[in-house]
C-alpha cells in the first residue's frame, strides 16, 4: 500500500458518570481518532492519550502534533506500506507510543479490510467471545461504591476492579467483600499511588483474597515491585511499567509481577501487544486486556486482542454503556458476562456518521506526502 493521507479527528464524549482514579476525575473523554487512507482502502485508529499528561507523559495535543509533524510524514516515505512496516518507519522517533499505536491501528485496519481478514484472526484469536470485567472508580462514600458494584454485578460483569489510593483502600475493599462475598472475583488498581514505604499497609489487603493488585508503585520502580511482591501475598500485576515485550520479560525475570495488564496504546500498538502476550505465555504469566475509556473503535480492537489464548483473566473490556450513553459505533453489549468478538474485516466495526458528527470538535487532513 501507499499512504494517501490521514484525517485527524478530535472528539469529546460525555461520560455517563464521573470516573475518579488516583490521578484525577474525568467527566468526559477527549480523544483523537485517525482515518488512515491508502491507495487500497482506509482504516480507523484511536489514540488513547488523555487530555492531560496524568496517566502518562502523552496527551492529546502532543499526540496530534507528533503525528502531524513527524510520524505521518515518516510513514508517507514508506514505499511498501503494511502494518509490519509501521514500527520500523517510526522507530527513529523516541517515545510517543500512544500516537504510534493509533497510526499502526489505522494501517492495520486498512490492510485487513482490503484483504477481507478480521483483526482477531490475524492476531491469533482462539475465542469468539471474551469475559468482561468492569473498573469502578473512587467514590465519595462506601455506600455509593456498594450501590455501584451491585449494579455492575446485576449487569453480568464477571470481575470487579476497584480503583484505590491512600485513604481509599482497605475500608472499601472490606466493605465490598462483606457485602458480596468471596465468590466475586475482585481486584484493585492503584495507578502508581503508593510507595515502597506503604508495603505493610498494602499487606492488609491480603485478607480479602484479591485476584491481584495492579501497579501499586511508580512506573519506573520495577525493583520496588519485586520487593513488594515478596512482602505481600496478593499477586502483583504491572500496567504502566510494561511498555514493551522487553520490559515485560525483564519484569518477569526480576519477579516484579505475577500477572500483566496489556494495553495496546501504552505499548505502541497491537503487534507489540501480541509480542508481550507471547512473552508472558512462554513464562506462564497470565495476561488481561486493560481499557482506556475507548470508543467502540478501540473497544473492537481490544476485544479481538483479548480473544488470544494467553488472556485467561477477565479484562476491562466493558460494554459501551459502562462509559457512554451513545457510542460512535454500534454499541458493545454485555451478554452473560461476555462480549462477542467482531468477525468483519479489519476491526469489524465502523463509526456511525451521525453519532460521530455529534461529538466531533475538529477535523484536519494530513496529506501523505513527506514534508521537505
């Protein structure tokens, strides 16, 4: 293929309810969508960077800038474009994994649509549906949390993840366990909110038979996670620290994690995500697919990834209604605790013209000719 150009589309979607984590509260989702046009067809990519650099150093404005000035021109210079060529073409540019992942996703979608092949089959999926977990944000009170968890269990979610931070950890976890019992699969996510000095406090969570504790310490503190893993019984899962297959292999070798959360945007794309999956499978480490409040476009691709054999734990592949009253694609609906894997070519879904238009804030066309 040859790159004709890329459309950068800024959108903003209101959330059904505020979503609070240890790094802030979101009431809407600003996102950057990419429509990648080639001489053989087109595909969609979604950049998972947030409006502000809170979860990571990347943010929407920076992603748009690096795509416009560097990444798209570099890709335009590629004579024979396919998804496998994207990482090589973009390798000279340091970081910006979320922007690179969005561009790779768009190229991959265009390539597979032109060939009539589904993304799930291309990645190596072995299931036609995936188990759904849900991420529950930090609440104003424990009763509000219990009401929220009850609602998600009624909807059929098979795993509950509680966001935690200092001052909101042991008490809410204990309350959920006492209310809903040991049969509920329960895990917690700290989003780097603790330090190694909190090890004794975090060990108090061992009493609640949690599936895992996700990313308790800062991203760079892999050795700290290895020490913490020896001090608590709850399995440590890494999220922000896993930026590549090499990082995953190193973390596993150091004993810093027993479980890995794979987010394609965080690691530079779905092909690198598959490599991380393969590394973890080779080491007997279970993985699951995290979420970044994706629209139906990113959700479709995540569900395809989560159908690979190593994804043995329910991920944050929630239904569209968990975050949005109206999605920009046909909504993903949880049935019997699962989402169906799209079977159409590419990511298997298309944006709905009206719904996409309603949330669009700006559109910019970047031609596929290198900037001289």
